[in-house]
């Protein structure tokens, strides 16, 4: 299921044209780096994981069978490389309480955000995503910003589609909690400055 252009470059690399890999790397480097940054929340580590991910892809490109999109395969390698890095560093992930937020509050917050300008909303969401645990940030980025399907996310994270839906729901609740806190802080600061 690889993109035809991707498959042409993959075939060229497998047949010995190593320069063709640079084209694939250029096409996906921003995506890989942004996903690594979402999970690791550290620029230097994200850069290292990006390099490690592309090195792993290059070394195992002959094993790519094209059963899923090349980008999905690359996301999977990036995701697993990030998990390895997190385990290696044994970082404590931030905890966000989600039990206090109902579906109505999530909807209400969504409506409030719809009133904001798109650019401000996107930046606020990006800032709040950085406050979430790595897996939640990664999942929401794949779904909303990279527009991956539930099925593709399941392949990337090696879980079934129903589990993806559950994780996505929980991640949205966590994001809602962070956004609500962030919005309240901004409003308080706004009124204090007047």
C-alpha cells in the first residue's frame, strides 16, 4: 500500500541507489521529528530519535513489504524508538486527572475553542499537547494533525482499533483538562492586567 512515489524510491534504495533514500528522508523528516518531539518533549532527544528512526528504516528497508503505507511503517518505527528512549531514561510522565470532566464539559470547551481564531487555537492546542504524557500527545497528533485513521494508528501502536478509540477518548479528556486549566489561567491573567 505504499505510495507509488515512495515505492519507486524504496525500490531504488534496495537496488543500491543510496541517494534515493535522501528523498524519502527529506519528505518525512519534519513529520518524524514533530512526532518524536511530541513524545519526548526534548528537542535534542527528538533529533537523536529522528536520526535513529531513519537509520533503522534504512537498515530494514528490504524487509518493508508494502502491506501498509510507508508513512505508517515509518510512524511505527518512530513510535517504538521513542518508547525505547523513554524506557531508557525512565522519565516520569505528567499525570492529568480526567475523572472530573464530563462529555458535556468537553463539548462546551470545544465550542469555546471554535470561537478562537484558527491560528491561536492551533498554537494553544500544540502548547497543551506538550503538557500531556508522551503517548497521549503522540496519539492526538497522529489523529488530528497527521490525519491518520483509527486503523492506521492501531498498526502504528500495535493495538486493535477498539483500543485506539478508547485511548483516543481518554487522551481527549486529558487534553480537555489541560486546555481548561490553560484557558482559565489565560483569562485570569487577562483580567488581572486590565
